[in-house]
């Protein structure tokens, strides 16, 4: 049992109970009583010493694994010679070098480009949306139903997932259905892409749309992989109507899909790219790469005292260094195919929960398993909640998105053996949930989405 400078050793259960008494509920999205004392690569360890296979990477925030030695060394050295706390009223080499590396590795339109450094995907997307409005002089934003771009401010107000959940929508927001081949809003996948792009163009033709913000894979909306040609089509529409294209790579970027950026699959060149989560390897760090016209002005209009701090910047540079040669991205493709094959074999088997697997989809190590009521397309959120609880009990951390999809986004350093074990644990968890080993009472205390 780990004593983290508290009043004596505590059990896992005691730590979780203390969390309930001390930490604000507004920042919690809980599915089971998870407590972690330490982590290494794709393994998490509880205060009592129980090991868990991490199939989430903290919603991809620890995308290169926990305590990666290269990142640990970089941040230790940066903290040991701390060069101030931000780029607010001065600069330091780590921030400049990180920005230069991002400009090199993340192409976008325009020759005169800048990098905004922030803390999280939320502020990166907020700044990107301000930038397109400032650059174009237009008010409106097109985003997508069930999209997620942040948990505060404008980024939250254009997130279809939050808007559907009751958040106040941006007054100049237009939401379009995201093209989901498994559940096409058009009723059939045959014309899904064409009709989605036509709906987008209806808004752009009005002449007041500053930008489109889009996830290349809609992650919190259900790990939706759009039809090929979706991003290419959006790029063409933006060019036709003088609208800027913002690609939100916060969750699926940085090697996860087998490409440095998920949008590279279609060779699309966005106007702005937003990054977060894995960029800081668990430390607060985000970025926007885009045109100077929107990111330079108005001066001092996006202020936070510790943005661009040297420790987070050192982590970001270490992450980019680890991704530069493409080895981890190539591994993501191989291991993603390995896990997908295993999950699809399960779905085709005669095991208890096989008929509850409606779809297995994804790219690289961004995978989704959609759980449905047996023999139907009806979403099975209660079964999904019980499945993630069962997985946690068996020794794996996986979270649900859109209520009935298991989101599988393990650290990119996961081994082939761990990938196989992950499939085994997940399929056993589905069987356990279907078999009634987790009750309604077991999951009732966890609010989820």
C-alpha cells in the first residue's frame, strides 16, 4: 500500500473514498473506482499493488506510455534548470525550439505561420476558433454533431457532444451530422459522404462561415472513422468559399493512427492544426499551428500565466523526438490490426457476448468496439457500463464513449503480448457483463458521461 505523504498507508478503497470527499465533482468522469499510484509503459499500479493493463492511455494523454524514460530525463533536466514559468513576458529556448519543431513537422497552409502553446486541447481549440474569426472577419463556425473540442468556453460551445448534453451553444454555430458509416444519418451509406458535404456547403454558401472545425476520427462521439474523401471534400469546400479548415488532432494525432497526424491519410493540408494530450506525455501542453494573421493578433488576447512553461515544452520536444522516425506510428498500424483481428474473431465466435458486438472499427491504435442489444443495432449503454467495470475487475482500464462504444487507445509502446492480453481481457469482460457478473447496483455510483 502506498503512502503518498498522507496520514499512514491507505487501501485503494480508502483513497477513492478520500477523493470523493476532497475533489470537485465537476472535473470527474468516472466509470469504476480507479486509483493509481504509479505507472510504467502500458501498466498502471494501484496503491495496494494491483497491476492494470492501460488500454486508454488516460484518454490518449499518456500516449507514449507512463514514465517514458526519454520524457522523464527531459523534464527532470528542465525542472532542474527551470527557465522561468512561461512565454508570457519573455521566452526561453525550450519554447522556441518546440515551436520550430512543430512548424517543421506539422504542415499547414500559408508561408507565414506561428505556433500557439497552451495547456490543453480546450484552450488550443478556443484560440484556433478565435483565430479563424479574426483572420476572416466572419462570425460563424461549422462543427459536427457529437464532436468534442473542449470542456470550457468557446471550445465547449461548439462541441456537439456538450451542446446535445445541455451546454449553451455558440450563437453562431452550425452543427452538421458526422458521417458514420455504421449508423448513417442519411439512412444508407451509399450517399452518406455526398449528402454530408452538401449539408456543409449549404452553410458555407451563406458567406459568413469563418471556419470548419473537425476531428479526422470522431473519438468521444463513438470512435467514428469517416468515409474516405471526407477531409478532402471539406478542404475543397473551404477553398471554394474562403473558409478556414481547423483539424482537431488533439486526441488521435501524434502517431496513433499510423500517421504522425490522422489527416495525413488523405494528404489534406489544413489551415490550422490543434494538438494536445499526448504532446505533453501527461503534462499540460497543447498547440495550434496556423497562419500568423490569426495567431499574432490581437496581442495579449489569450493569456495564461504558465503557457509555454519550460518543463512542459521539454516534454513536448521529447515526444516529437520519439515520433520523428515513424517507428511508433508503424507499430500502431501493426498492433492495431492485431487487436482488430482478435476482436473480430471474438465477434464471429459462439461465446456469450459475441452477438453483442455490433462493430469493430478504427485506424492504428484508435479502435472502437460498439456494443448493441443482441441481434439488433440498438445501442447497449447499460451493457457497456458493466463491461468496463468487468474489465477493471479483470485487470484492464478501458472507457466508453457515446455510451455504448469501448474506446481502445493504449499507449503506443504497448507490446504485442500486451495487445493480445488486452483483447483477452476485453472479450472476457463482455462475456462477464452479458452473463450478469456485474449488476446495476455495481455501476450505479459512477456517473459516466
